[in-house]
C-alpha cells in the first residue's frame, strides 16, 4: 500500500470576518447594536432592549438617555418582519413614559405605528401597536396626531380581533379619543357602536368596563343614542343591571342609561318595557353608594325635559329620591338633592315633596359638608319658588336658622341658593317677620360685598323682600348695608343692577331713608343709569322716582312736576329749574349763602311758634333762621283773626298767648316800625303805597344763623295762619269745584289780588322779592312773606295749601312766558276727581 497524503484545508477568504459571539452586560452596548446592518443582530438587540424596558420606568428613562428611541423608529419600517415586530414591541412598552411620548410626537412616527395595524400584520404587532397608540392617546396632542393620521378606522376594525389584548388596547385608545367632539362625530360615521356593544359580551371585565365607559361618552350625542337604541343596546344594559355577578359594571351601565333617558322616545320605550321601573327599583334598593349616586344623576339629566318629568312622576320617582336623601354617602345626598331640584319643576312633584322630602332636605342644610348644604339649598330654592305652601313647610321644619348660617358660607352657590329660599319665604308677611327677627340684614352684609354676580343679585333681591318696614331698613343702615347695596348699581351685570335698583326702591319707602340714600349718592347713580339706553331698566326708573318722591324739592327742581300724590311737607323749597346731573344744595347751605342776584328760593314751612313780643330791651337783638320769628304786623293779624294761638308742626294747636314758647326759641319785634310810620307823613299817594310795602318788608326781622343752637328751617308764621284759615273756611266746603275756586281766590288775594294786564308794569313784584331778600339777608324766602307774587308764587302756595286740606293738586313748571298774564286766581284746568293747577296766570 502506498502512503496516505494529508489533504490541506483551504483558508477562508481574506475579506470575510470571522464569526464572533459577544455577551454584553451593558444596555449602552446593545443600543449601539441597533445601528447594525445585520438583521440577526438587530432582532436580538431589540429583544434584549424589550426585556430591559419591561423591568421598570427607570430602565425606560435610561434607554431614552442612551438615545435608543431614534434608531428604533427607523426599525419600524425595516424589511425583516422579526426586526419590525421586536421594534414595535419596544415602543408599546416605552410609550407609557411621558418623555418618550413627547419625543415620539416630535419624530412624527405616528403614521409608521398606525401602519402596523394593517390586517396583514401579525397579531403580536397589532397588540403592541394598539398598546403604543393607547399610551399616546392619553395626551391631547397625541389624540390629534392619531386622528389626523387616520388611526380611528383601523382601531375600530381591531375591536373584532380574536385576541383579547388587541381588543382591550383598541377600545382603551378609542375611549381616550372620543373625549374629543370631532372624534365622536367621526366614530358615529364609522358605525362603531355595534362592535362596541359586542364587547359587552366579553368574558373579560376590563374590556366590558372600557366599552361601557366609551358608550357613556359617545351617548352624550343624540345620534349615538338613537343608534344604540336601534341596536338593542338598552337590552344589553338592562341585562347587566339584572346580573348580580356584574355588579362592578352597574355604575357605568347606569351612566349610559342616564344619557339615554334624556330622549323622550327612549323614556317611553323603557316605561313600556318595564325597564324604567326596574332601574328605579334597582337604585332604591342598592347598597352601593356609586350606583345610587349615578341613578340620581340619571334622573336629574332626564328630568330637565317636561315630558320626562311626567313619566317619572307616574313611576313615583319621588319616593326613590326621598329614600336616597337618607343615604350615608354625601355624594348620593348631593345627587338626590339635585334630582329633586330638577323634578320639582313639575307642580305635582312639588306638592308631593311638601309632606315628604322637605324635612329631610332641611336636615341636610345642617351638614358639615359644604357641597351637601349647597345642593340641599338648591333643592329648597326650587321647591319654595312660587309655592307658599312649601315655604311654610320649610319654615315649620326650622329651615330659617341654617339658611341664615349658610349666608356666611365660602361657597357662592350655597349662599345664592340660601338667599333665594329666604326671598321666597319673605314674600309671606308672617315668615318675613320671623326672618327679620334673625338679624337677616346683618347676615346679608357679606353676600352684598361678594364679587360673584349671582350672589350679589340674590342678596339684593333678599334685601328687597325683607326691607319692607322701617325697623328692617334701619337695621340695614346701621350695619352698613346701604353702601354696598348702592355700589351694586355700578355693576356691569344687568340682573345685579336690576335687583339692586329694586332693593333701593324698597328702602326708599320712608323719607329719612330716602334722604340717606340720596346722601350716599344713590340718586346720582340711578340718574346716570337711566340716561343710558343699554343700562337702564324699569326698576332703576322706579327707584329713581321713589327717591325723588321722598325728596320733592329735588324732584320739582329736576322734573318741574309734582303729582297729586306728592304731598308738600314742611321744609319743601323751590330752588328753580336745575339741569340733570346738577347737585341741589341742602336747605341749610342755601340759607347760609351770601345774598346773590339769582332767583329767590321759595320755602314752605308750617312749623313755627308765634309768641308774645319780648321786652323792649331785646328788640335790637338779631334773630337767626331756625328760631321763632314774629312781627308786629303778623301779631296784629293774629290777634284779629284768631286770638290766643300758637302754631307747631302740622296744622297748629291753640294755646294761650301768654304761655312761654315750648321750644325755648326767642321772639322779637320788628325794628324801626314806628320810625317808618312817622317818615310817611306828608308823602303822596304813590309814596305812601311804597312806604307801606317797605313796612311789610321791615316788619320781617333779620334772619341769621345762630351757631350756638341747633339749626332749624326758617319759620313762616304767615303761612301757618293761611293753613289755619284754609282749614277753618275751605275744608268744610263739600263741593270740590267750589273748594278749588275759593282756595284759588284766597291765594290770589294773599299774593296781591287781581291785577289788570295794563297795570302789570306797576305791580313791581320783583322789587318786593328783592326787598325781602335784603331784609332777610338770605336768598331763601318763606312763601307766607310774599305779598306780591306772580304765577309761580301763586301756584306753589295753592299746591301747599291744597295738600293741607286734601285737595288733589298737581304742580307743573311750564316755560315762563312773561308777556302772558291773566286774572290772578284763575284755574286753568279742572278734572273730575282732582284739580290740576298747572299755572296761575
């Protein structure tokens, strides 16, 4: 045999890399492998990264820091299916990290992820692609990208996938997407409700729960509810409620039914099928608070429709709600109270709660939970609106105390609701008196200072309802409530202004309060509001008129009109016409002004003391406004016409002339009367008349302020005599027309008598007025001192005297026409029941 020859092994090519097995223990090394061109290495690297990411959130953050996300996004479109699948699995896990989600949105990989949902791809890819989208859809920007890249349609298709994980991820993503209205609309177009209803039959509770939650959102739209009803969705929901084993789904199922009950057709269908009765019974008997709460919410939603309220009433829903009020859960109490608020729009329901429900609601007003108190107050507010019987029932259940306590709550809704209930109660006088005894005005001080317009509005309305007597108005004033009430007139909210005006109109019911409101600027603000076409309202106009009617001097100066119901009282003065926005000074300031050449201010004052003259030693002393004034001429007239009289406020009461003045005010004689008489000897007839006029003027003492004593309006003893004479001679006349004619003649006689037109120039009334102003050292002249008066002097005197004897008379300031002068005392117009004295001409 020959010798064997050993075969030589050929060496590998020089350009081929020898195989190398590497065992890496660092994530950074594996991340570097993601850039390898070898498919096997890419697949193994992705598998290793997937396992690493599964271990926790810290590892996900580490991968992000190592820069693994960007190379992984490129692998989503890799040709190799295994590489593509493993990369998709990684993103399904990584997308739960918020930083990763942000980076994925910036890298715009949404289209690549959605492409993995195509039917050709494996179930595993469907699972992790849908998981990635579910994680991305949590944030709004992720929803937008999914919707814009057409992700909704493939997700709906995957609801029919045989894999439960795919179904779960898909319905979760859809649930997140339908929070947006546009997605809900598109979902309806893609007919997604049937496959979602199929998920209710799943054996996996999480899938059923997500399906119910999704239905709860999309059935907010009417079209979706119709589709649900057409696909027998209500039957599915009812079966869930009837199955005790599915009690973890009952809450969400009730939420869907609550939406469906908003449609009258659905309500009738459920009533006819008996499902509605089952639902109400289920809610009433359930021991799960969330179920009771959702049932009450379902009733609340549906009860906003009048027809639904009728159906509920027929099903005796009131009994169910009263039962829910006794729940241990505050959430259920709140929901039941809100349902009662909605249901009591039905009159029959409101009557039912009169005997059952109101006592339980009143108890909730005392709850420690602010939300419970707010909901209870809301229910009581609706129950007592236009229902005196329910208002009485609430008062009998001792609701007033807790309601007033709620006015100091920090929750605006609770305060507004409590104020509304108190307003509804205060409409009845007996209840109003009880409320007033609980210091309601002080309790309203906080709400009046609120910045919430609803609270401001209801608080002002409560003031209007309770400030109906002097005591309550004084309480409001004393606790400082007028200022914030007036401040509400500046509100830009129409209702706040309207209710504030209403309250001020009520508060202006007495003269003292009206004066105080004017002092605080209410009249000026109301005047400004009424000049605005957009801001004025009927209440602002009524409040303005009410304030003016209790401040007749200002009213006459501004409007030039006093109606027959505007009774002139002591202290009224006619300043003359003033322009809107011009302030009318108080009488005291006008009395203290220096003499000027402006029109004299006419004063009506029936308060005066006419006392015997003092000793001669006192006759040179000055007499100030506010102290009793007499003159020799007036005393002589008084002794002739009515001896032994002294006049006080009102019509006057007779006393002995010798008695001392009750007020302790001083009286003096006119100075220089005797001298003037001696100076008239030898004068001609005209001069005698002139001197006689001067005597009448000089008979009036000087009127200056006395700083030591309290200020009083200037007295007018002559006017007091006029009043007494009119009461004695004209008041007894039975015929109204005759009364007016006699009074008109009386006024004309006191103001200079009948003056022929051709002798008008010799009447010299202006000189007479000027002399009075000079003698009194004042621009204010009591009307009784004027002996030569023209039409506006006579009109004012007529009105003042007519008001004293109850003759209805209005006073109108026309434009003065100097060249027209008719017979003094002529009444221009008479009406059947009252006299309107427009002008003395």
